[in-house]
C-alpha cells in the first residue's frame, strides 16, 4: 500500500512518541508490578498513584552531571548509548500497528528487523569497551557472546514463521494468520515450538532477566553501563524498555496474529460496515497494543521471579538445547508444509 | 630520620619534639612511634605481595604470555561482598584462575575493647559483631563469663535464651537466603525474607526493647522476662513461618536456574572442611557430623528434641538444604521452648548481687540493693584471679567461642574471640578457584560471612 509522504511522516512521529511514552509507562509498570510482587506499594508519591515517577526520574537524569572516565574513549563512549536508542526506535518502524499503518512496509522487513537486533549488540559492546573499566568490559563481552549465541536460534524460529507465510514481509505474515476463525490460524497454534523458542530468545536478545548477564548488578555492578551517568545512562535505560516493548510487538506480530482482532473474520461478517473503516483501524491498534502489553507484563513478571543464569548455563542452553530444537522445528515445519500443500 | 614512607607520622613526631609547651621530659617520640610506620609498611608489603602473587601465578614467573588474563579487584565496595570483603581475582575470560582475599576493613578491635570494659559493659558490643544474629552473640558472651565466674543461671532464663537464640538463627538464615538469592538475580526473594525478618524484629522489639541490637542477655540470666505480648508474637511466628518457608521451597527447590547455579559449585570434601577449620552449616554440608548443640550441649539443648541436618555432597546446594532444614529444626525447638515456658516459672536472673545485677525492686527500695547495684555497675563480676576458660556455642554461622582470662578484677585480662565468619572465609579462596564470575556471588553467599565478626 502506497502512502503519501506526510502520512508516513505523521505515523513515524506518532510511533516515536508512542514508544518514548510507553517506555515511561513501562518503567512505572515495572516498578508497580514488582512492588505488588514484593508486597510493597511501589512508587506512590509523585503525582496521582505515583504516575509521574518516571518523568521525575527523567528530569533527575537530565540534570545529573555527565561523567566520562578519564581513560575512556569519549567519542565511542557517547556514541554507544545513542546507537542503542536509535536502533531500538528504528525497529518500531517495521511493526504493523493496523492494516496499512506501518512506517516502512518493505518486502524484507523481517530481515531488517533481525539485522537491527544484530547491530544493537554493538551498542552494548562498544559501551563496555569504551568505558575502559574491567567490569564494563566483562559486561560487553558477555553481551556479544550472548547475542551471537541466541541470534541463531532466533533466526531459525523466525525462519519457521517465514516458511509458513512464504513471505519476509511482516504485514503479509500478519495477514497470513487471518485464516481459520481468525484465532486458530495464529502462528502460536500452527508453530508452537517456534513461538516458545522465539520468546526465550527475545528475552536473551533484549538482555532482560534472567538473561541480564551483561548488566548483572550483583556480579558486574551494572556491567556495560557502570561508567555511565546522567542522560547517557538514561538512554541505555530508555533503550532497554523500548527494546523489550518492541520485542513484545514482534512476538505478537509473528505468533499472535499481530493487529488482527480475535475472530476478526467472524466480526466483519457480522458487521460488514466495519471493513476498511477507521473504527476497525482503531480497534486493531488497540488489539496489538493490548497483546503487546500482555507480553511486556510477562517480561516484567519473569524478571522479578527468576534468578539470573550463569554464563556457562547460558551457553549450554543456547547451543546445546535451543539450537538443535530450532533446527528440528524448521525441519518439521518444512515437512508439514510439503505434505499439506 | 630514616626513609619511612609515612610522612604524616614523621611530621607529627617533629611537631611534638619541638613543642615548647611540652612538660614531658622525653620529648623525642620517634622510638616510641616506630611501631606504627613499621606496622603499616608490613601491611603494604603484604598487600603488594598479594597482588604480585595473583599477577605472576604465585611462583614469581611471569605467566600468561598471551595476555588473556585480567586482574579484577572486587570490593571492598561491591554489592555482592556482604559488607566490606575484598577479593582480588585473576580472570581468564570468565574463569577465576586465582583469588586472594583481604579482610580487616571493619576491624574495630573489639577484643582490646573488652579488656577495658567490665564483663557486663562489653555485652552490648557483641551485638555489633555478627549483627545479623545479635542474640546468639549476647548468649555466647554471657555463657563464657558465667563459665569463668561459676555463675548458676536459673532454668527459665536458660530456656528463654535458647528460644531467642533459635529465633536469631532463623533471622540470620533468612538474611543468608534473601541476600544469596538477590545476588543470584532474584530480587523479590530478598524482600520476602525481609518481610519474615520484620516479624522477628517485632518479637525482639517486644521482648528485648530493641529491634536489631537486642542486648537482652545479662550475666546470670536475661534482662526481662517474657510478657504475654511477646509470647503471643513468638507463638504466631512459630505457627506461620513453616508455611511461608514451604512456599519459598516450592518456588526454589524445583527452579532449574537456581539449582543448576548451586549444584557442584564450591565443592569441599569432608577432609577439606576439617582441614580449613570451617564450622557450622558449611561443615555439615560436607557430611561432617558436628554441632555443638548436640555434641557439647549448653543451655538446655539436651532436653529438646531436634535433629542436626547433614548433607554429604559438600557443594553450595548441600549447604542451601542444610540451612533450610536448620530453620525447620529451629521452629521445632522454639515450639518446645514455648511449651516448657508455660509451666516453668521462676526468676530470670541469678539471685546473687555479686554476680548478677539485682532486681529493680531491690535497688529502688533497699539500701543494700542500691549499694549492690552501684558496686555491680562499677566493678561487676570479678572472676577468680588466674581463671581462664573457653566456651563456644553453635551460632547460626558456626562455632562462636570466647576465650577469657581473668586477673581477679572486674575487667577481663584477655578476651579472645573465635568467630565463625573468620574461619569460614578461609575456604573462599579455594572454592573460588576454577569457578566463573557468576559462581563468585553464589560462593560468597554460601559461606555466609558477616564482616563485622570476621574483622572483629
């Protein structure tokens, strides 16, 4: 679908702001959810129900002194956090939020997404390297090893979806899940192993607990962002939250029907006026946001429940378990498609 | 002047030497103060040799021609070191090749302080040693003094002490559990254990009047008897806590990540632990059957029914299970104490004004009582001249013993402390070698050191 340039620009502006705001909301949600999990109220002082807490945090971070270690490489030290944020935000351009509401609807959007997640490892590694601190370096090294190990399984999980949809375009992948009654054609039912694999690797790719080894507060004292302060640290923080929100969107897009309403075909058959209306678009946006919000909640839930992996455990899980399972899954999906078609 | 590095002291020397106001004949203190620079130099030399030991592999030869290795200084300010422990580790990638520990950042000289205090005056200082289970320390000190001075403690006081020591054991193990899991990344556990600890704080608040530094034990008994509110709190805690613990076990014992991070980590054989002088749960996790409560019973441990949890695997997981089981056994002991205290009445302090402080009733309303109180506060217990004794208890972290020598006055001539954290830390270097960075936090957690006690 061809959109006028101003329409694209408007959507891009809206999505960027949406992601920025959602990061604040997620910070608030994370603190509130963790508070309830730990039998404490969580933030409740700034604004009604503490809702302005993330904004107060941002103001604090902006006004904090920017410290660059003497022996750091100042250029790379500043580049790394910007890279993280830019990449995290760019991934938002590829996600279809409703039928026709997508900034960059390209033929190979899923490949671009994988490429972007691959580049984001540079942000962490460069941050760790340029700080010239041993703890940061260890964090950066852990991150690169982790991302390389889990990218393979992630790629294979995505490949199984691509095989089913016969397309590398994310919009086509979503529309491919519209068959059946609009719920049982979701890839999570057609490709359950791939779905679990993708969710696990998404946790690893976004450096969220239990895969948060690069930061590992208690071992590496913050890992790659030990030597960052002020808004540069804030950018890592922002990137982390945007990353896992975008990861939730990708999980939803690939496996949970993306922007499709549950039983959409049935609903449209009942109310033909709804088809191609703005109301449907609004409903679709609402649907994808709710679905992604659920997975964002899962991300938070897991983080506050599980202990962190050990480095050796992480590698064992990645190479010895996930990779063979992913390979077998691709084979099974391919065989299934060959038999069915 | 010789070439000592400590210019500050030398300046101090000169200033004192040429002070015109000095009324002391010998104004040259350089000989007197020589000890300190020499002492400091020795410390620096030792630290430097530690670094060179770590850097060149111990034998003086330059190892690592490929420069894969990295020396990492962990602590004394580090979130996982449980206070101010410092470890210098040699890393090859993530693998720990060597480790040198450095303690003493919280050294306060409590043993020397004890020599300048009366026996009773020193008791509150023991709160600050193992600050996670202050009640056990109070009891350990009082028992040592009572052994030295030959003081009979009334039965009720002994049962109260035993019950409160077991509560202190649970509170100490709760910290071990919460902090150990927080170091492993499960932050919620930390807050849940602190919630249970809050109940224990409330018990101490009610019974002793203080939440953390309880100072409840007295030489010859305890300060106050339990009141009804205190007994209610303890009964409620003993009734509720097993269910809470069972909930945590459900979460952790089948948790793949937690179990895998612990199993086979920091393995010590039974010979190792005995050779390195480890005590407490660390000893029993390696299959050595030793618990002072059972093999050299003090207080009323002979009269209660409990088992000593023992595991033979000798890894971090075994020590985890030993401590979990110990908490359950402590609840069993607390319940038996509560039953006993219902029927057992009587005084809670020895009725001997020379050996234990008199009751307030006596002090306020009788002349002799006031004199006794004055004398007891001023001089206190005076064990016979030349008496010496060692008494140890099974504190939450292991054998906590005090060695005391008396010169017949109210102050101990010598007081020495055998603290479990200090002895247990000796094994950490061995355990860390060959592990990875992620094991480090688990290992420090499994040793469960309190630096206030290790550094004395």
